[in-house]
C-alpha cells in the first residue's frame, strides 16, 4: 500500500467515524428532546425532605435479595405492614421473619403479577421497597408514587432514558421520593473515603474508576433466583447493563449533580464469548438455553467526561472468571485511593512511593459505621453495607431529612446503561447525558451523607 492508499483508507475511516458520531449525536438529541418535553413544569425535588414519621413499610419481591433487605429492615426496627410476591411460599417465609422479630404478621399479596397495586393502594403505607426483576421497577415505582408512597428501588434503578424521565416527572408531580438502593455507597471504605475527599485529602479531584467485575456464570444459568430472569438481559443489549455498584461511590466522591454532572459517554464492548463457552461445557445439547443468542459483550468499558472536565471509567464483566472487584478508585492532585485491596497514596506521606493501608485513616470513619458498624457486620449483607444503607434510609424518613440518593441521582446513574448501549451501537461514538436537574446541579448542596458528623 502506498501513501495515497493510506490517505484514502484514512479518509474512508474518517467519513465512517463522522457518520457514526452524527448518528449518536442524533440519538442524544432525541433523548434530550424527550427529556425536556416530559419533565418541565413541576417544582424540583432537590433537597426536599421526607415527611417526618416512623414509616410503615411494604416490600415487593421476597426472593433472595428481598429477604436479605427484609432482615436488615427488621434489624433497623422497620414497621413491616405488607409483603408481595408471585410465589406464595416465599411471601409466607418472609412473613415468618417479621413475626419472629416480634411484629404482627403483615398482609400478603400473592394473587398475580399486579397484586402489588392492591397493596400500594392502602392508606396505611408510607414507604415501598422494590426488589423485583428490573423490568418491573418503573411501573411499580410510578404506581407507588402516584398513590402517595415514597419509593426505594433496587439497583439498577430503571433501564431506559424514557423511564429515567418518567420517575423524575412522577416524583416532581407527586412530591414523593424515588431513591435507588445503591448499597455500595454505604460501605465502610466508600464512606470513609468520601469523608477524606470532602476534607481535601486528595486535593482537587481529577479522575475515578468503578466497576462490576463479578463471575456470575453459575448464577445466570441457575434454575432459581436471579437465574430465572437476569440472563435474559444478556439477550437484549450490548453495553454496561449494571453500572451503579462501581459508579455510585465515584459519583458521590465527585459531587455529581452537586456542582458537576455527567457530560457525555463513550462506550465499547468486547465480543461475547463467556456465556457461550459456559453453557457448552455445562448444559446438555437439547437444553432450550442452547438456542439463546447473547449480545452483551463480555467486557464493557465506558468512559464518562463530566461537564467540569473530570473523567470516570466504568467497567462491566460478569461472564468470565474474575475475582470480585469494583475497583473503586478516586484520584486528585494530592493523592489516590484504590480498592481491592484498599490502599491510599498521598503526596508527601511516604518517601518510597509505596501504598499505605486504609486503616491508617480511621479518624475519617463515617459516623454511621462508628455507631452502627457492629450490628451491620453481625448481620452481614455485603459486609454490612446493606444494613447501613437501610438504617440510613429509615433515619432520613424518621428525622425528616432529604434522601442521600434522590430521584435525580437515580436517573443519572441509571442512564449510564442505555447511553452506553447507544454508544456501542453507534461505533463507540460519544453520547450526551440529559440534565435531569435542568440546570439546578450548579447551585446544589453537597449530600448530607458526605458531611455528617
């Protein structure tokens, strides 16, 4: 190939790239148009407190995750008045836990997929916790808010940009909260580092990285629990379909939606190989699952640029052998923290450029872990973060405080999944984020979880 051939090849590539970027920009423009059309005209929910009360709580979904949440809610003295599940035996088991905790048996709702509507229509319910398959989250959250309930959604919140705006619009119109139960924001390390960030120990922040690297092959092909529905997500979309465990803590460190926001995303995926290889080895040739066509790439890497110029890398990989890792990295002009294992390097602290253990910085332990850490660790639940998260949620309602993770955070963090899919599908072209706060992120206060004393 001569130089002229190379120039022609590069020009052809450039034209293709331009068309890809133009298509992705059109996608972003359409999403933005939908956003402003649907969400205008209502007062913001930023910094709006919960109505102060000891909430009466109901739970939709009493499978493995729902039961874990229930046990932690009971440990935090939540009043459980209703349970809903398609499988009556699971709801009955969950009810027995409530009774064992010394409460009256809650009302059960097990009569079909829409029986939750009957439960959420009750007048003696204040807060609904949703731990169902992802496709139900939006419908249940909107129904709950429209019937006067605050809503707490399991991750990944919602799964489309349209649904992001639906929950924002409904929250603003009903004046009810819709928060995501992102437990990783409440881990011991995450809350300690958050306080160090706000104390200025890392200087001016520059970049972060989060991930969900978790070998789920056995679970995805199980015939119980999340294996019944979660594998189906790999048939639908190629992108980062589960971003918030890694992203949420980094967004908190950076004050996203509080003086900065996500600007645009560029996302790329490897080929899909892991699930095909696993089923070939573990399933029989006539198993119906052998005919499934998976489209989610084994490793998705998404790069986010914030409006203020910071960068975030978010990774997703669940179909290959890999030790569990969320990376959880934050770096600034004075130092860096990275997890798994947790380690800190601050400018001027160590002459040999070696990492230091996080234990050296126990003075920044979060007050929630100081007061509630012992019971949290006894309960387990992802190292105790589940209890801390739910204790804090109930604390916010009981004391009439705004939620730590509000509907705008829920929408922004959830939007990474569909926007990453849009970017991948358009040749990894950049796609802009909608501004779910409609400009109010510029004057917004820092979340109380960061500065709580």
